């Protein structure tokens, strides 16, 4: 869920996918080099079909899935040599993957799904449908999207109030407009306050700027970090009516199935302010 680009999925040379629950092709299973694709893939297919996932999912700071789950699967750095040697039936990769690497996949005859980062819930659901079609798990894809819809409905408050919120990603880096997180904040009944400080998108927000107009709530992934601790002390001295709450780091990285726990956490925070 970083500063997401518009959704664009490209299926390159994919043949008809297997039916739900069917095994991988003769060339091997599925390889994912994208941590957000990892989270979707694990929801859609049986573990036996997954040959490798992104190395980022083995890192608690970068993963959107439980690390103990991620480490059940081999990890790949996504290099052309490494992925081609695995002989996968499908590669899920990112638009940020170097063009030379993607060209090498194509020259090796690998079927590839190139994924961008969706900036809305609707775009994330489309991405799930695309991945589900590529892996032959359409029924599971529909079920996952139904769970996302239910989570969005459950998170919507009924009182109509929109307390101002800042959601920090790390240090003084705060989420801004035009992102999936921004839409999730709105779904959960918050107003993303980044624009109050002149931020048009995700960017740095120093303490001096915040104290001039403190938000109702600050969400942070690490309350013990130096920046967060200093911000908390300064706001306390000003007497600001600002509540600081924890928002897990693994809920800010991706869309897909991560939307569900992210909305639940935001809804819980919203209820705590009432």
C-alpha cells in the first residue's frame, strides 16, 4: 500500500489455466517475486502449487503475511537465472521488476503475470480476479472478494462523523491522498488529515507542522521509535486532544487480502474514539 500506481495487469503468453484445485503444469508450480502477489497467491491456491515466493515475505518489516506462514515456502530474489531454473508454470511479478529480467522470463518461455499496485479497493478486487484467472482459482477469488466487501461494510460507521487522522508508515513518512490506505481510512470513518498540512500524496511530515493543527488520532507502526516518541512528547506539552494508537506495519504494505484485517483494525480504532 505504498504510493500506489494505477492498476495495470498484463498476461503475457498465458494458456488456459487449470481448474480450481488442479496442480501446476508440467514445468513446475507457481513462482511469485512480488510480496503483494504472495499474499493473494497463498489465499487462492493449495500450498503444493507454490514453488517459491518473494524474499520480502520472509522479512517481518516487508511482509503482509504471517512470517511463520511465509517461511513454509522457499524464497526467491526474483533474478532471471533463479526463476528460470525453477521452471515454473507461472510467474507472478511486479511492474517494478527490471525490464531485462522480465524479457528474460519471456525468452525462456515462462508465462508471466505482471502486477502493479492498486490504489482503490475496486482495483484491488480486479487484481484478485486477474490472479485467480491466471491460476485457475476463480471460485476462491470470488470468495476472497466477497470477504473484502463484507469487511468494508462492517467497517463503515453509522454516526457520520469523520475524525481527522494521520497514518504514519515509518518515521515521519505519512500516508497521503490517492492511495489505497487513504480509501480504507475513509471506509472506516476517518478523514485523512495529510491534506491539512499541504501533502498531496504520501510524504514526510515534521513535528513542527503537526503541532500547529493536531489531528484527532495518530496511527503509527512503532510507538517506541525515536520520531514517534518525540512527536508524542511534543504533542503532550501542547495539550493537544490527540490519541496515538498502534497500526501494524504489515497492514500498510499491500492490498488484496490485507484489506480485510486493515479495515478491521481501522474500525476498532474508530470505535475507541467514540
